[in-house]
C-alpha cells in the first residue's frame, strides 16, 4: 500500500487569531471525519506573543498590556509549554494529524516533530540537535525552533515555530519558553552569507519534505477546500 498524502497548506502571512480559529475548526473536522487526511499548515504571523498553559510569571518581564503597547498582540492559548513569540520571517507550522494513524504517544509525537525540523535544517546546511530535558531544536547551544502542541481525541494542533529570518530582538520582550539565559538564533543568522535568496521558500520546502519522511506521508499542496472549510470543492480560494 502506498503512503497516504500529507496535505500542505501554505497560507502566507496571516493574523494569529484568524489562524488559531482555523486550526480549531480543522481539528474538529478531523475528529468528526469531515476531513480524513493529515494536513500541515505553514504560515507567517504578524508580531504576536502566545502564552501556553505552562507560562510562568517569571517568563514575562513585561506585562501583556506593555507588550501590546509595543504593537505586539498577546494571546492565551491551549497549547502546552511556556511563552513564545511569532512574527515575520518565522516559519510557523501547525500539523493537524490524527495520531491514531501514527502512534498514540505524545512524547513520540514531540520527538518526531523535532526529528523533522532537525532533518530540514540539515538539508539547509545547519547541524541541529535536541537539548536533553527540553522541547525544541537547537544548534551549537542556540535555540532555533520552538514547539508547543495540543491534542484532542488524538488529533493534533498548534505546532512549531522555526526562526528563518526573524527579527530576534522581539524575543527580548519575553523569556522564550521560560528558559532563562537562552540565546535565540535563526536560519539566516546561522548561514550568514551562504543563505539563499529564497530562504523562506527553501526552508518551507525542506520542512515539508522532512515531515513527509518522518510521518511516512507523501506531501502535496492542499486544495482550497481541503483546508478552508468554507470553500466548496471545485472553487478557488478567495
């Protein structure tokens, strides 16, 4: 039997709140059987700080109101983990996967997402690794990708944030992932002058291919009705 597809929806730059609601709809649709294939949503967001269920008061040197005054949105969300930042130049991925078709093990899933990102970064020429006891991906001790997930009835949503050409100064607003003294980095910073001109597109391609390998799926672009549940089959997306 040939592998099932991994539908990939590349949404460009979208407000965080809109995509959060989209994720929730997609999760419900997978639970009810309205959709039946794994989906990877790739997106960039306007500047936003998200507070996971594990956010500590010490992770917020500034109050949410002070962060908003700097033009950065703040959202409390249901994902695990501490506080993180999303913004332009960052590839954010939201896998909507039914783990009953993979492995019903959240620790396995987290390690699989890390494995996919490590593989993608290797394709780009960056040697990346795990940091024992912490979730996410590092390179030479610097954190390059954050992961925070939520699962309902074994369907996943939320996901990962990979810094591609992100303005890393935004991370000074928070204690990223609650890790004091962490140094954040990006694909662009690590590659320096060797970074390709189409860095975001190349990173998206590498991540898509790596997710296909790790989850034994064949990536293909999602048709509009396969991710935008308001779009009937056969119609183009607005």
